[in-house]
């Protein structure tokens, strides 16, 4: 089994693929060996995958999802997931950082298709300059963190943000901050140049896995937030419909990254099992688990419907449920692959050893399983799904 861009997880027949997808396929196949060779050093030294980012930027991967008429590559959402999935075959950290950039881009594509002129302008700017986004996203979840003080023309904000994937290679910070307004706590969502005065990207991402994502803390100290940089406001601590637009764009992309690593683990296990008929049962079991993961990811992409979905809490629940199913199956694939690979896969430097650690990070993306099942259960019981267990 080779590491070619797979169409097995696509809802679009290959004959209908967009022209830029075939170009991306060729570029990625050429870059993949470089990324795989660099992965060990990035992982061992906990350093950001900057060289990979440079290569992807030169090849204009960061604007792949943007419509052609706005200056981008015009990939469908399913194709964008496939690119992310394939990147993960070579370097999981690069794939995840790419996904974290890509999902806010995809959200803007969704808005632009519905006539949002601000989203259209944002996409044009990203494409023209091949800008890269880093965001805190759902790490801030319902309440967000930090403070915002009203000043002339905007706010003065202070915050300590964590898990800001791709920060060292980004030009744009997308985040939120809590503001105590006279009418109650609200969350202000904003976009700022990451080079803005008072924004500091720390170098403290020392973790078990996904070490190359550069998901360092970001400090915002007396940063001026102009009114025009605010993209949304919502009440703090309660569910807002904006999550029903954000999560269906974010989670299929992020899950595609982890599924790509599971595919690579399966490939490595299959290679280690050659000429060993006694392990056929384990290989078959592994294949079943990979198929479960594939079906869950495919259905997440189907639910997204190439930006055609209607945001709803029920659709969000469907996406989160499938994320949990995929997570369980992906971890099973990787764990069983390590059994088939044997002791060699336990040594540092073997790609499976890194995958074993990297896939553990999937738990932390929203919603973790224990929160998802509570969210889904309460929704099915006609209860408010937001409670202490899902906050």
C-alpha cells in the first residue's frame, strides 16, 4: 500500500475532482518524502514544522479552499479533508496545524457563499498574501478567557491563550476574549495581525505528542483591539448558534488528520505482517477498525455537504458523535498496529512510535468523549445540552 492521495474517503468521484486538486496531489506526493524525513527532528526537538510550512506556502496550500474567483484553489470541502488526511501520512503535526488554519478559512467560504461581503474580502486578502491563521478556537469554548476594557475606538485586551496551533508560522491570530458589559458577560471574537504590539508567542509547547504543531501559549498584554477587528459577539457561558456553523467545518478536517495517521499505521502494520499467516485474524480486525473510522469520517464530510448544510444543534450533535466514533476506532487501529509491528515500533524514530503518541491528542478536540455523550444524551432527552459536564 503506498501513500497516494486516497479517494476512498471522498464524497466526490475522482472524475469530478477540481483541477487544483490534481495539482495539489502531485505537489504533495513530491513534498511528502521531505516531510516524512523531517518529522523525526521536529518531534524529537519539539520544534515547529516551519520548513514544511514554507514549502506548503510556496505551493499555495494555505489558499486551496478559497474559491477561484476570490484568488484561491477552489477545492471542495471533501478535497480539503483529503489533502489534510494525506499530509498526516507523512507528518501528523504538519497535517494538524494545516487543519487548524484551514477550518476558519472554510468557515469564511461558507459565509462568502451566502453573500457575506466581509468574508469575501477576508478570503481575497488571505489568497493574495497566502496568509496563515492561528487560532484558539474551541479551547476558549463557551465562556472564553481574558479581559477587555473599553477605550476610544475599541478595547484594550489582556489574555493568556493556550493550544494556539501553528502560531510560530502564522500572520493572523483568531481568538476571543471575555468582556463584562453592563448587560452581562459577553464574548468578543476578533482577528488581529499576530505581529500586533503586545502579542507574544511563547516557546513552551513541550508535550507527549503533536510536538511539531507549535501550539504554544500566546500572551496578549494591553493589546488594542479596534472595533473593525471584531467579527462576532455572543453571550458568555451559553450555547450560541455560531458553534453550529463552526464545528461542522472544524471537526471533519481535524478528524481527517487523525484518520490519515491511522491509515499510515495500518500500512506499517500490514508491511510488518507479510509472510505471517498466523496474524491474519489480527490484520482482519485491524481492517474492520480502520473501516469504522473511515465510515465515520466520510459521514462527517457528507454532513458538511460541501458547505451546503444548514446549521443546527442536531447537525452539530451528529458531527460530534461521529468524531467520538472515529476517535475510538482510530486509537484501536493504532494500538493494534503496534501489536502487529512488534518491538521495532516501540523505538524512537520509528514512525509508528510517533503516531502512537500523536493520536492521543484527538481526545482534546471538542468535544472530549465524556462531554460528547452527555451533550448527546441531554439533547435526546429534550434537555439543554449545556450543563456543568459540557461547559
